[in-house]
C-alpha cells in the first residue's frame, strides 16, 4: 500500500510540473451543455440543429446502461467502460467537485464511488482516462460556472478523484477564463453555462479550436427519465454529418464509453485494455433529421410493447368469438391454431412496422390484424402440423437479411434490442433470441414431419447450426446466448429424434456441442473482425478472473430481474406450466404419434428455453417468453387432427 501511495503521489506531482501542450500538438475538449428544450417554439431535440449549424457532426449519446443516472454517465465517460446499474451492490452516492484556493480540485465521496466500482462484476475504474493522461505527462483541467453542480468534473479526475487545474468562474467571464485555460492543458473538461449563454461560450471555444483538436459536446444529462443526449463532434470531418462508433454500428448514435478512447487516441496515449468504448467516427448523412428520427423511434419501443401484446390478444379473442359462434368446437380449434401461427408471424410483422415507423394506433392495429391474417391464411393453405414451418422459415430469413444489412429494422422493432437502454445497439436481443430459437426448432420439427422424416436428427443438427451461426456471428446477430440456446435445443432435439436411449458416448458428445459451438463462434468472429460481445468479453479478457467476472455479472443481472413482484409471479407461473407439461407429456404429445419430428422439436424448444434462461442475463424474461411460446405450440398440437399418413401434402385442408 505504501508503494501504491508513493506511485500515486509521483503521478500527481508530474501533473503539477508537466509542460503545457506543445504548439501544434492536438488538444481535446469535452463540454457538457445544459440545454432546456421544453419550449413551445423549440420542439424536438433543437440542440441538434444548433450543433449542426456550427458545422459539427451530430448524433445522440447513450448515457448509461440499464438504470439512468446523470452522475453514472460522467463516471462511465471517465472510465470508458460500464456495467448495468443492477450489477452494482449499492446506489451511487451524490458526488461533486470541491475546489481549493490554489486551484486543486477533488471529487467528494470519491473513495465510496471507487469502492462501489471495485465491488461490481466488471472492469470499471472511475478516473481511468484522467489517470492514463497523467501517466503520459498530459495535463487535464476543468472549467465550470459558479453556483452549478459540477459532478462532470469526474471526467477529468484521476483514479484518486483529483484534478488540476480546476476553476469555477462566473457566467460573464466564463468564456474568457475557459479560453485562457484550454491552451495550458491537453484535455479540458467543462460544464458550459446554460442555454444560449452556453452556446455563445461554445462558439468562443470552437473559434479557438485548431484543425487537429477534438471537441465533443454533449447535452448535460438531465434528471428524470432515460433519454438519448444530443451530441456534436468537431475534428472528425463530415461537418453537419453523423457521428457513430464501432460500439453502436449505428449512424447517429454513440455511447458515453466511446469518449475516453477517442480522447486518448487523439492525444497519442494508449487506450487501456479495460476500456470497452471504441473511437468516435463521423460520416456523411442527413444530420439532425436522421438522428431525430432514430430518437423518436427508439423512444417509443418500450412503451409500445405491452400495448402491442394487449392488442394482439384482443384481436385474437374477437376472432375466437366469431369462430366459436360460427363453428363451435371446430372453430375453437381453428382459433388456437391461428393463435400459434400468428405468434410465429408477429416478429416478421414487427419488422414491417419498424420500417414504416407508424403512429401507435396504426402499429397496434397492424400487428394484431396482420399477424392474425397471416396466421389464418397459413392455417387455411398448409396442412397441420406442417404449417409452423412456413412462418418460422420466412421470419427467420427476413431477420437474417436485416442482420446482413446491419440490423436497421431489428433495432427499431418492438421485438428487437432496445438501443435506448444501452445494452445492445445492433444484432439480436434476448427476447428476440428466444422467439427465433424456439421458432427455428418448432419450424424444423414441423418441416421434417412432412419432408426428410427419416433424417430428422441430421435436419435438426443442420438447422440449429445454421441458425446459431446467423444469430451468434459478430457481423450478424452478435448474440452469444443464442449459440448456447440453440446448441442445447438442437442437441436435445437430435437425441429425441434418434428414437432410442443415448449411450454415454453420445451424451458426452452432446454435452461438448455447446462448447464447440462457442469455439467456432470465436473463430468466426476473429476471422471476420466481428468484434462481438464474446470476443471482447472473453477472448480479450486479461485473465480467467475476468471471464469469471463476466459470468458473475450475467448471473447477478439475471437474478436482479426477479426484484419486481410481476417478474416473480411470471417466473413461478412459467416453472409451474413447464412442470405440468412434463408431467402430462404423454397426453399432450398424443396427437403427434405419427409426427415424431415435431415432438422432438417441442422437446428441443423446451430445453432451449430452460438453458437460455440460465445462460443469459435476463433469465426471468426469457423463461416467461419461451414458456408462453411453448404453451401456444402445445395448444396448436392439441387443436390439430393428425392422420397416419407419413407425408403431409401442402395445400390440403382436412383440419379437425
């Protein structure tokens, strides 16, 4: 400990006498701008237009992961990494800047903040960027306005919560004082004055910017609900264009963790391996208009999910009433078949509504009516139990095509990974992973019932392998959990489809398949430069302890999903339904006496749901979504009329 203290003191002393930036050496400015937008004459993210008029590349910054916190965003910016708010063992204390008479600054309660980060399951180190700059003999300073909160100063602090120089000035003299401070430091972090006064101060700083300097301006995170923050960047080219990064792969969107690697790279300082962020980029685009459309769409995704389910069920109940009145028991069976098929179609319909970005009412009606109409048409044209193969194949192919295009529709779909939460900006999210995995296994089982029935084990193996490659590859779905989920489901489906008790050798081989699948995914990711979560979290880990931290974080996040009473009720209900299904499996599977591959697909889907819930960081949600899909599948089985024919033609009716 004495050695560490001595080293820290040495670094701090270096900061005192480190030379000012050499003439022509790059500098950086990180500016937080408090800006009020709730004005009648300035609707809809007006700061984007203000920044674009100043010839900055614009976009939105994702502030935090999970629960929203303005101070957590500042910490994540300082460390270039973040973990979900639920992964911390206690709430974040309200820290702020304290400035002494000699211009030294310190962050209050920083010891508690650092201890909280150290106890979190992840490599998060507050002050990591400032520390790296000090060790490289770069100077870091902070400038703010008297009377305002200055927690943003932590972005300039070192790992002990200290910074030098730090100055607080009155609003009238702030531009001149900040202009006088910037040439003396390599990185200046500042909280600008509010609104138009802040824009005027920003204009003065931009006028002093040299071509090699980097400027990152972000709306100071307001208190309240989670939101994406208007952002502008100068020094990357494409003035008036869009900012992006390899973190998001989304034009017009970056993460707060991208700031530290960008600043360090511009100042010629090596990026710490613990930083998750990736350097900011700028590219041509529609600027504010495109960023505004993205913000408007992702801002309604979560709010529309529950109403979408309500509308879907409401539409089906209306259809059920009509069919029961017209055909009684046969109508009820038909409605159950349509319900399952419509559920399989729904992710594809949501891709279409994401492309259109309609109003809430239009999207709700479109999902309900579109899914049920497609389900009814499929049930009418395709014989039981082959029908599920049609939506399963077409919906999966639609998602695969969108993933190949960079997932522009998936990330704005109601079933997709919501970028607003900061967990995933591209590829497949956990809920959609469950839907597609279950759909692939059930659709494969349905198809094998009619075609290639004698090679069902090979059919399940090939389908699961291809689906896992699409959903797991870093350049496509980038979802590691999907590989584990599909591997487990595919292995179980293959074993059941073999029709005999597996030997110890076969079981050992089956258990090795998920591990082999992950290894293959790593090889594919490295070969294609996918940069997916698996490679960055595991392959690039510094030690086995880092890998264990990843596992611990995922388990902690999964357990944290049980904090709400609704989640606990859903989990208990899901476990009860699965237990009942296993207990009554003979009766429930009786209609599949001559459709063994479909039964294998059902059992494989059950395994995929259980393993997926255990392997992902949102286990309760995956368990509930997967169990619901299994219940609908069993209802479809019970609602059909099987025939002993070994081949089931397309287009023949003969439903019960």
